[in-house]
């Protein structure tokens, strides 16, 4: 009798786990042929088209360079005006400083891709660095890893958008990467990567998420994620990233195509790795740099000039702040800073300004900022 009970319990337990497995998100393996970057014989119009595809695709440029205010909205700019202004900017001392023409623009773009902190557009630096450090990853290193010919293609695309004749060299046969060999048992199906680090690199996870101190902050830090999410919840967050957005982050930044692009085994590798990530130790957390000591430091620390026109800075993602004292009193301005979606100015969109400043800005910083803004002339 006891034996039958054990058998019955075992069968019931197996049935439960089988049913539970079917409730987890299912990933169809990628059965498409691998895309091979064929560059031999590519003419300049082809290079420009390739660059456009890389800018919006593999290069992940539009994850930040968009209208969300995390980085300059490159595709919305008049680059014919912007590039000459950058070359002559008094704060730019890079390889193309003071130059002009297409060749100087090529040097500037290449430097910005390979050494992004060489010049940081005001308002778009890492918080607390006074715009000295760029949050942009180096494009020829993991996780993006653009090849030299791909970097040239992006440069050609941006030069063309600026109305310039591209100056990059056209690729030769030697520039065409070798295709990955297909798996022996899968014919032309691209073989999945077989270790977690390769999977993280393939899908550029570290470009947006802080993984063991990488410092990326476009998405939530993932250290100790197992204490905040279940395994099934983490899978859902990868496959349907806009179903639930973490507080303080924006919808639409993480691609929603991983369910189509990932092999099931790659998803499991990533989830296994993330669920084992420890929470950061106190010593791993940067020390508090303290509150800013003057109004300009406050503006730089919180990126105000990246969205608002301050004394003709030209930013237009939020209302211009010149003469704000004629339109708002001090209390109304505090509300606009700490609860920006309470009232939206005509012609502007909700949810563009972070709603965390009430928690982040110290009382002393708020006073400095208000004193400065209330004195701005029309």
C-alpha cells in the first residue's frame, strides 16, 4: 500500500512540473539563415545604406540617440549645422578641433565612436561627472563590437545626412568577415552560442544594464535580480520587456524581438547567469559625491540643459526656462520639478521629464536651482 502511495505521489509531482513547464514563456528557435555582411565591391551608396541599418540595428545607436533625452537625437538634427558647431566648440579639444569639411567631420565622428568621452555634449554626461564622462559605450568593444568596415559605414551614413560627400574608404574583399560555420546537425541554421558571456555579448545586454559593475544605466542594474524577480518573471521581462517597466526607466528602450531572435538555449544561458548574479557589495557602490555647490553644478548633475533652453542653449525637449519667473512662482516651480506630470505645458508630452527629482535633489541643491531659474531674464 505504501509503495502504491509513493508511486502515486511521484506521478502527481511529475504531472505538476510538466504543467508548470508549459506555463513558462516558450521561445521558438531561430530557423533563418545567418545574415552575412558581404562588403566586397560595395559602392558608396551601399556603404551609406549599410551604415543606416547599423545605426538603427546592430550598433544600437537609436536606443539612446532618440527623442527621449538620454543622448542627442542625431536623426532629428540638422547635421549640416551641428557638425561645424561641434568642431568649433570651445570645449572640444579632440583630433578635429577647429577643423572644417568632410574629412574633419569623419575624424570627429570616428573619435566620438571610439573615445566617446573626448567630447560630451552639455547635459548628456554621466550624472555627477560634470559632463566629463560619456555614458556611451565604445563601439568596437563588447557588447557592440562594430568591425572597422561597419564603423566606416556609420560614418558615411552620418556624413551623407550632413550633406557631405563621404570620405571613408570603400571596403575590399579582406574586409568581409568570415561567416560562422553552421552547426553540423542544423544545415544552414545559425548555431546558438554555448556560453552565457557570449549570449550576453550577442544581445548587447551590458550596453544598457549594469552587470557586475559595468556601469551602464539605461536599464535597471541586474545584480541580485533573483531577489526581486522569479525565474519565470525574468524570462517574461526579456521576451516582453514593455509588459512592466521598472520605476525610473522608460518604455520602448529594450528591443521586443528577443523572442524571435534568441535560441531557447541562449535564453536559458542568460537567465541562469542573471539568476546567479550576487547583489552589489557596499564596497562596490560608488561613494556619494555630495550635493552640488552652485547652480551650474546642479544643472549639469541633473541634465537640465539637455532638455530645456537655458540662456539660448537651444534644447527643446521641454519648455524654455528663460523668464520662467513671469509664468510661475517658486512653489509652482518646485511642483514642476518634483511632480513634472501634474501639469504639462502646451505643445509638450507627458513622461519626458523624470519624476524622481523630488527624491534625488537635496534641499540645498533645490534652493540653488530655484534661485538661478527665478532670476533668468526673458
